[in-house]
C-alpha cells in the first residue's frame, strides 16, 4: 500500500462518501460469498433494504447460470488482482438484471474480501441484442438478395441461351464493333460462311469492306444512324473478298452501353444473302416469265380484290373491256356487266373466299358498248398471311364459239325438223304405197285362187305369179324403207319381253328352208339348248335373224352351206352367228353393203334380188337393242355375221 | 240366213276386194268407208263379225273398236283388225283397243277367208 497524503480519518470519510454516493453498486463479499457490505446504489438497484442483504450469500442473488461459474472465477485471482465479467442478478421482484462486475481482492484485518463494482448493463444488453437482431436481419436480407441474384443470373443465362439459339437460327454470325465502329469481334461461323479470314476483317470498318462503287447514300444514312446510336436492321451490302469476289450480306446491330451509359460500340448479327438472292432472282425471273405470258396471251387476265375492284388487267383483257390497262385499274368489274350479269357474277364471286375455282360464262359490256360473251376461269388468290385477297380470272372471248354454237344449234334444229319431215313423209308414203299394193296383191291372189272361176291360159297363171312376186318384193322394200327411216329418226320403239333366241332361230330357219332348198343350200342350226332368254323385241329379233339367213342363202351358190351357231360369251353377252360359204365381199363391197341402199347400186343387184337395206336395217335393229353387228368376210370364201346382245339384256336364270 | 259381216275400209278397191271375196263365199256384207255411223250400222244389222281397217282418215279403227267394245249390246261382236305392221304402238295397241284378231295387209285371200271363217 502506498502512503496517502490524507489523514486516515479523512481518507475513511472520503471512502464512505464515495461508497454511499456512487452511481454504480458496490458490494463486499467474503470468501464464503457472504455479503459483508453494500452501498445504497446496489441494494436499491435490486429492490432490497441494506439490512436484508447483509449476511446473505451473494449466491442467492445470482442467477443459477452465473452462480455455477463462481468457483472458476475465484481461481482467476491467482494470476490477476482484478477481474471483470458479466453476470446477472435477480431483482427482489424476480426480474433478471444483467450486470457487469469489476471485482478485486483485498485483505482487511487478516480477512480476504472481494470488493466489486456492479454496473447495470441492461441498456447495453438491449442495444447489443438489437444490434444482433439487426445483424441477423441484414444477413438474411443479404442471403435473400444473393438468392435473387442467382435466380436472376440463371434466368439471364437461360434467356441468353435462348437469344443465342434464336440468333443462330435467324442469322449466320455475330459481331461486335468498338466505339470507333471498327470490327472488334466475329464468331467462328463468319469464316465458315463467308470464307473470309476474320483476322483480315478485325479492326476494319464495315464501309472499308464494301465495294468502292457502292451506293453512298445508303452508307451515309447508315453512318448517321451509327452516330445517333440507333439500332439498325438489315443493312444490305456486299463484302468484297480478298480474291475480289463479293458476297451479299445483311447486317443488323444494336448499340451497347455500360452502366455509366458510356457507348461501347455495337453488337449484332450478320446473314449471308447469297441463297436468298438466288431465290429472289428466280422469283423475279418467274414473275417476268409470267408477265411475258400474260402480255402476249390471247386470253384476258383480270385480277380483282375482294370488292371486285380491278387490281390488274393484261393487254388482252383491257382490249375486251375497251379501256387502256391503266384506266382499268381501280374500276369495278360491275362497270362492265349488265345488271343481270352482275347478279350472276355476285353469286359466283361469293364462292371465291372459300377457295373454289370455277369456270362460268359472263357477257361483258365493254366501255364502247360492245357485248362480248366470255368464259371466265376464276381462282382465288391469297396474301402472305394466307387470307383470300381477291381473285383472278382467265377470260376467253367466246364470241366465235357462241356464233358457231348458235349455227350448230340452228342446223341441228333444222336437221331435226328435216328428219321429222322425212320420217313423216316416209310413214305417209309407205301407207300410200301400201294401199294400192293391197289391191294389187289382193286381187291377184283372188284370181290365183280362181275364186270366181278358172283362169283360161297357163301363161296368165305365170303372169299372176309374177305380179304376186313383184308385189311382195315391193312390199318388202316399202317395209324396209320404213324401218330404216324410223331407226334413223329415232322413232322405232321396241316392244320388249323375255324371248328364247333358239326358238326365233328355229322359226326363221323354217321360213327360209323352202328358199334354201330351191337354191340347193344346206342350212345347219346348232344352237346351245341352255342359252338364256334375252329381253328383246321378238318381232325385231326375228327380222334380224331372218335378214341374216336370207342374205346368207341369197349369196351362197348351189351346194353351199349356211351354219347358225350361238355362244354365251365370257362377259355374259349372247351372240348368234350366221356363216355361209358364199361369194363373200372385199373391203369396199362390205362398206357398201353396210350403208343404206348400198346393194341397190351394186352390180350384184340383178343376180341377187334384195332391197339393199337388209344389212343396214339389221345393224340398226341390233344396235337399237344395245348390241353390235360384226362382219367377217373373205372374197370367194364366205361371210360370217355375228350379232351380240349385251349382258344387260341377258335374263339371269332363276336357278 | 247367211252371216252378216260389217266392213270398215276407206280404200274403194280394198273394199271391193273384201266384198267380192266375202259375198262369193256366201257372206252378207254391210259397208262403211269412214266408220262414222258404225254404232248405228252394228245395232241395225247385228253382224257376226266386223272387219276393221285401222288406218282410217278420220277416226282410227282403234278408236272405233273402243266405241264398239264400250257398248254392252255390241261388245260381243268379234272385231278383226286389218293392218300393215307399221303402226305406232304395234300389235299390243291393236289388242289393247279390244280387237279380237289381226290380219296383215296386204291380204292373202286364202289366209283371209280362213281367219273370217274362225269368227263367223
């Protein structure tokens, strides 16, 4: 202890005053922890009277947590004469007050005492706690921010990738230029696409790469855009390669700034236009070709919008509507159509938007008042987005066609009328011819039958027979003429029923037999007994077969044969053939035989009496049944005529 | 009493032929050139057979036959149509009109008499 300048008494007084007036609590404890003394600041702080605390263990004030640490602290005094630590004491009301303790050890009258200054650190603790909380909050916010940042950068990366993909799909290479507009960066694809070494390009401005003779107004505009830091799109020019050839390209770019808004240069994409140029050229060529065709064609070309307003006409179309090509543009289709024709056109044009192409006739009233019948061949056309933008029509002037058609129709009507007159005349005439013939044949047959008494002389009988024969022949002629005329006039009606061809052939052979016998011609019929029935006109069928047999017998010399056969054909049709071993015909004779009255003109007539109508009539009759007549003939060897009834006339067996 | 036959025929020579042949064979004939009064004639003479030309200038033989067949007192008299096979409607039309038989013009006297004999 150092000696004090003060007297011990005054020192004690000072100490007491200090002890009692100190704002901090002061407490003295012996080594057992028993409170020996404390100042007012201390007991008041913890809500006690001084008397309540003296003699009490300090441990009863201590919170359990800090009480446990006491022995450890005491050991600290081995090396230090004072220690400072934080602890907490219970207030009398139970609340805990954090305190900072400055304890020192001193000897007094041979006893070791602990002398501690106790400072309330509630405020400090609160501040500390607030600080910690603020810190934690800050930390969590930083964490959150970091997360956000990471998310943002992930998104950025994704969008960058997306951008790259899109850019790669729509462009061929990327580039960057510096603030001086010199190329500073090019992707590797630049070389692959242009064949130009990027090293020869880096550091150059774009204008330096362009041909010297390039259009400067384009470049001036571009340079102005660069100076104003404008985004530019599709700057098209040709890069001159080191070998002198050039490559058409399209460049788009966007200015780049840093955070401080300083201009760093441009960045963008480039595209090789070579292929596009080729297809553009082809397109132009095609368009020119088409234009050429439209200019020179004899067909009109008329393109209109959806309101029927003319967009374009070719020279021929302009000629048809009677105005110049340029005058036509903007005029309505309806300026050239009568009210009636307009209605017709309106019903037609309605069908265009749904994509229908069609041909129709319209009569154009030209600007000069001419009426021009036209054939329109209209087709809708679409704009780039696929919507119907109007229609175009190829227009043919069909005046001549109409005239021809009219003439044709007129002559057809005339022909029909003439035919009607002819067939009426024929029908009339045949009746008129037949009536006297009835009398001739009737009376001569009466005399032949010697009804009123005998005929006197044999010569008369012979003449009667001649009259009869000639009369019958004339009758046949008249009947054939009538039938042929009726067929030609389409006036012959069939009376159809299911008929057996075999029985028709049998009956016909019976009729022809006497004539064949007279000419010493053998008629052999071998009809298929299983031949199906035919739906046909029986009388006309008999006429067909009889005609064929009669011709065969007529043109077959003595000792010859006539064969009648039938066949059921693979497709179900049925044929009857009549083959003879007669004189046959060559090609010319055959042609003649098949035309009406052909035989009448031929030299055969005198030898082979007939109407000359037999074959054409037979052909007409089988054709009336939907069948065909087929002739095979060899001059000198014979003729085979086959008539075939079509499948649909063959009656299907019920079995 | 000889059988009476009513003949409708516009052609004078044909009529003469029919009349001569039939009367020679013992028939009695009643003649009409246009069939105008055919119903009266049929009622009056009650013929055993009517020979009917089909192609007549005014009313056709088919229409006359229909008129006859429509009258109860006359419908049983057989009608023998005489025609060329050149009629519109053909044989069916002849039978459809009510004719009982048909004989082709021009007639063969023997065939004709044979047909007449079947109905008289």
